C-alpha cells in the first residue's frame, strides 16, 4: 500500500503539471524516452500513473502498459514507477543523437513509385494506408549526422544472447508481421516466417529487441545502396528519369520488400528506425505508421 500512497500523492501534483503542459504542447520533433507513456502521446497522465500502480501491486498485467517496463523484465519496479511519476511532473526527455540523420522513411509501390502519406498523427508521424499487408516495400534513407561520420553499411549482425550486437540499420515494428515467428532470419525455411513485434517497443539493449532488429534487417534487398543510380525508387525530380534516392541529401538507401509471409496485419503498425555510423554512434529515431484497413464484408 505504500507504493499506492506514494504514487497517488505524486500523481495528484503531476496532474496539475501535466494538464498545463499538454494545453500548450506541440508534436515533438524527436521520439521521447518516456516511462509510463502508455498511449505514446509524449506525456504521462495521472490515469497512466495509476495503471502503473496497479501493475506494481499485481492487480493488472504489465502488458497493460509496456512503457513502464523499461528494462524488459516483465515486471514493474519502484524505480520504474518513480521514473513514470517524474515524467508526469517534468515531461519526457528527448533523446540526444549524434549519429546519422534519417532523411526519408516511406513506402514504395510494387512499380517502385514512392507513395504519399494520407495523414499524420498527433506526434507528427506520417500515416500510410495500403489495401493489403504485402506487395509493397519500405525504404529508409540516411546521411551523416552531426559528427560527420559515414553511415554504416552492415545490414545483419546476429549473435545469440548478445543484445548489443546489431546491424547499422535498425528497424522495429509494433505488431507481429505474418506469423510473428521468433526464429531469426529463418530464410532456410519454406516459406520464410514472419517477424515478431518488439516488446517493449523501443531500442533497449535486450536480446529479444535485437532479434527483431536482425529479423527486419536480414530482409533488406541489395544491402546498403550507396549509389544514387542503384536506388530501388524511381525519381520524382521534375524531368529526371530512372532510379534515384528519394531525398537529394541521402547518402545511403535501405530497401525492404514486404512479402506475404511477413505481411502487415489489419490495423495500425508503428515502424521505428534509426541508423548507426562507422564510429558506432546511433542517430535519431524516426517513426511512421502503416495502416491496413479491414477487408469489406
């Protein structure tokens, strides 16, 4: 009960600060690291703190709010609860990044034409709608970040039980793709299996998150494309013809075809990506949403 009393008292104060902050808030330009932000709104509310209290007391499952489980232990500690209260009082901490910038992250039709987003959500994330969960590709383009180091080219780096060993392009998804197979890069199976959702959804140094990153990266077609003419996207630059990077400032493009066996499910799936440079610095996190509508009856 001490946990509840402490959290409720702090949450009462947090409610005043949170309400004032939300009233004048704008969509963030980078992804906040926010313990307790159950709905990914870039703010922690009193209701979310109380959910955390119930999880800590064993009255609700941790799956009710994975954002509290920062260490991926499937449990909620007092430190994590206090961190959530701090986020409610003081706001989310924006991640500082020195690595590569993501210059473009979008979907591409089967004929290699880049798709336009249909909308953006409250966090400024572009929303792409496709009639089916496969038959298109996604691209991520990058360029050197503030440190000026070249973008890394490694697209697969698997090592069992070593959560820090990851490729230079790191992509995760919030929903299971296909059958959600946990086998990493099971390309010897027929057909190749799906990709599990990253739980918790973030780039924490955990084996299961690294497995999702490697699962996505081993599906990249053509590796790191460093030459504009080797791009998998058709040019949209005025009278230009042929293939070219989508963004003029891009130095590397990664292309990931979405096949039927790792198709997106019905509903909204968040894709998050970041890149690493040759010095080992990771860059900003960029997110988009892929929305697959329900089939008509």
